[in-house]
C-alpha cells in the first residue's frame, strides 16, 4: 500500500503568516499527511509536479451568490467550475429568502434542507451557506442554524429597509416576501440574537453578522440629483448616485447598533476610501468589538474611469482611481483582512436595461489569483504569503472553517492552487469556465494563473480542464470545531 495518494513535488509552498518554502507535500485520504523538504515519488500513487510553480492553500471565496439569478442547481455547477478553474476550493454562498434565488420564503427548517438538497450533487468545490434572516421568526432560528444547520455567518442587507428601493420601482417588502420592514429596529433585534448565540458558541468559533452597508434613504436623494444631471459616464454616474459617504454613514449606524448589542460584524465589500476609513474608525472606537473589513476583487481591479459601461454596475459601485489606490494601501497595511469575489453569475440578457434598471453584480471568482498576483504582488509588492492569508486562511478563520480549510498543516484538508505567477494571459471567457457571456475584465492582461487545483487530494482542474464531476464538492458544516473532525 502506498504511503501517499498524491504527492505535490518540487513546488514553492506559500505558508500563510510564515512565508514561502520549497517543500513536498504528501496527501493521504483527502488530508495533508506529510510536509517535508523531500518526499520520495515512489511512495505515492500519483505525483503532481509543481516545479517552478507556487503552491497556495486553496482559496476560500467567502462571498459568492450561487443561484441568485439562475436556477440554483445549474448555477452551482457552472460557477463552482469557474471557482475551481481559479484555484478556489471552497465557496461560501449568500442565500436569502424572497425574490430571485428560490423565489419563496418560509422557515429555515424547511428552506435549508431544500437548499442543501438542490446543492447536493451540483458543486465541484466544497461549499457552505451564509444566510439572511428576514423576519423575527427567522431570527429565532439562528441558534438552531448554528447547532444543527452548520451555518455560522448571517447577513443583513441595509438597502432593503426602505419600502421603495432607491432607483427602482421594486418594493422592498414585496421583494423579500415579508409583511414587516427590515428596518434598523429589526437589525437591533437581529444583532442581539447573533450576539447571544455567539456567546453561546464562543468555544467553537465566531458567529457573525455580515452587513451590506449602504444607506437607502440617502441613495434615494442622491439618485435624483444624478438622474437630473448625468455626466455621460455611466459608472461614474452610478458611483455619484451612491456616494461613498452613504457607505460611511451606514457603517457608523451599523457599528453603533453592534456596540450596543455586542454583535461581531463583517463589513462587506468596502468600495471606497471613506468606507474603509469608517471601518477603521469604528474598529478603534469600539476595540472590544470584532469587525472584519472585507475587500472585493472588482473594487481593487476596476475603476470608474475605465470604459466598462453598465455591465459593470454593482453595489456598492465601482469607484474612482483614488479610491482604488486607497483600497490597495489598506490591503497592504492589513486593514482589509479578506478578499472575495462577490461572484453573481449573470448574462447580458439578465442584465439588460438602462443604468437604473439593469441588475447589479457580475462574476469574477476565477480571477482571484490573477488580480491579486498582478495588481498586488507584481505591481505593489504584496508578499505571496499575504495573498494566501487574504484569500484562504483569513476567510477560513473569520467564517469558522479554519484549520480544516485555509491552512497548510498536517491534518488539514489537502486543498491547493498551483499557480504560475509569471504566466501572462489576456482574460477570455473560455478561461473563466463560467456561464456568464461577458466579463468586465475580458481582454485585460493578468499574470498569475492557476495551473492545477486540488480539493481534498483530488485534482479537480488541470491544463485548462475541469477534472471532476458535479457532486465532488461537499457541504462543510460550520463552525468546523463544533461539527466534526478537523
Ligand atoms: Zn454580495
């Protein structure tokens, strides 16, 4: 019997928090079983030659929207293939009841089994869900969701608190299929319960609330101003219609409620200097609170002086070049702790309409390494081990997957992205392995492409091809310290 099922040989391994070292990695029964300067090939059934390449821990994309605009089952397959092609081995997908997604509401005791049923057999990478509570009875299910459901991250969308969503005719409550509003009073009750449950499970991890911080009452007014006097550049108009200071205001409101309830908060997709400064400010104002500041690939890779058109509409908007520079500074100095894609697969057809009516969002999970290695490592000197922290170990820690995921240690899941940091390629749709029929990054040149992706010891992507069937990806119950062996 062979000592290893798979041996990753000759690569330079990127250890989060430590640095890069040339070592071999032996894998047995889906986990890392040996890390050594040299392991003999004859002791392995299969050898992955990583010579000349960098071996990163498989990325954990902790902010994805599977099934938001397309049927969940097919979206899970196509978009988890996209993730796999980009070296992402675990995705955490946000789900909420209401329109889009499953187009229904109800108790999570019914919705979660349905969601997991649809997911089973559909994913090629491992996955978990982050859930939105829309009603007080949902809030009462939080403890059960952690204890039984394997869900440890929850979400609140601030801009659904208005009955009339700014800039569209949608009715917030109708959209969520609820009969009382998800206003700040609702958020207060929501945070109180997340805080209580966090205390209850504190030996096992961090139960947290992710918040999309944008203030709709302001957006309604600033939208009006821009609609009267558009500049002609749609992305700049969209940014002006949702100005950075409404993010700043929202972050302050949310943080004051968090302070009064003791709720751990994830400040999602900070897009602007003002938003990051607000995140830093509240972190130092309330040092006893646990804030995570999250950055997104598209806010780091795109700016509103680029000629991208309304296909790059997203909430919060793509900002100015100056904001992008500030975001990078915040990545380099460690203020931003995780980087995610906020991937939502759309097509031109789904996105049709004008700037104000077109649906927000687009995908980009497969560009995790190309964007960070090109813009971060090559252009700004971001060390490779920091890229491993931002993409794998930090999201795994904050969302209770660590050290099963996001680590390079004996006993952890053998999840890896083998990357050529110098290979330069133009982005083509074919290489993104997505169901999207466009990408804002199409035609841009990036260095740092994934050559091989390994999930629990199995090669799932290699030489530009997906190498596994839907269904290999498993649901990971979190906190992993509560729900089973590491
Ligand atoms: Zn999102």
